[in-house]
C-alpha cells in the first residue's frame, strides 16, 4: 500500500496513528506538517484537511482526517491482526477509553501539564489541570481491572491512545507522579513504554 501520513513526530495524535501503522506492519511516509503558530503546512493542505489540523493520511488514494476515522480504517483494511475486540461490550469499552482521552484526558495531561513544563521553560501547570489530570488517571485505573480487554490485556486501538498521552505526561515530574498514584495503570504503562514500538515512534520531545 502507498501510505502518506501528514503530521509531526512530536504530535500526540500523529503518534497514535504512527503506532497503529507500526502495529499493523504498514510502511508509510511522514510528511512534516506543522499547523501551529510559526509552522508550515504543505501547499494545498486544506484539500486534505479543511480545518488544517493534524494528522491526515492518504492510503492508496483514500484521503482521511480525524484520528479516530484514520485508525479504524487502517484496522479494518489490514488483516489478520485486529485491534478491535470481537466482543461487542469490550469493543464499546475500547471506544469509551478513546473518547475519555479525546474529551477529558488530552487537554489536562498534555496541554495542561506536559506542554508548560516541557515546552515553556518549566512553567507550572495550573491546579485545575493537575486535578483534572488526576481525575482522568483515576478513571483509567478503574478500567485496568474492570475491562482489561479494552486496552490492557492485548493491544487495541485504545492502547495506542493511552500510550501516546501517557508518554507525554510521564516525561515531566508532575505527570509522572500523578501516574504513580494509580498503581495498576503505572504497572501496565511501565511494561508498554519500553516496547520496541514505543522506541520506534518516540520523538526527541518525550522520554518514552
């Protein structure tokens, strides 16, 4: 397959797609696309993503944007490995975890905690970001025992959502301490963060 991924290697959501592509054994070209202030995007990028965000992808002529749509498409077209559980309840729990990251986890753990400390010369996170991050991690901890098949027993799409966000949070002391408060999540993450697939997708801007 001819696969071109548009994004940044330090982007959390671009990394989610990269992790899924690696897990499925699909080679791809990464075209640097920086929609943030001071960055540049390829000419005509608005035709690939009308909102000029990242990531976007083209697979054998099929153009997609939005991480959720991209990873589900990749999973559906490449067999035999499936990253979506066959059990409908477990699959629903997987999607729950993905939406938890999207709607409640990404903002405090990445933009609220990781970005200030890593990218802004040690600027201290707000109390609200810390408490919101703690609440999200506590919820994720509850899934480890209650629904291990959703992300924690075998790899699913949610595994890579969690891994990409936790890799950023665990790169700074406050985020690492918050993960430490959730022992089952920490134990699982300690195993995941050293996997070859994490090393092959790590940028210089995270520790894991």
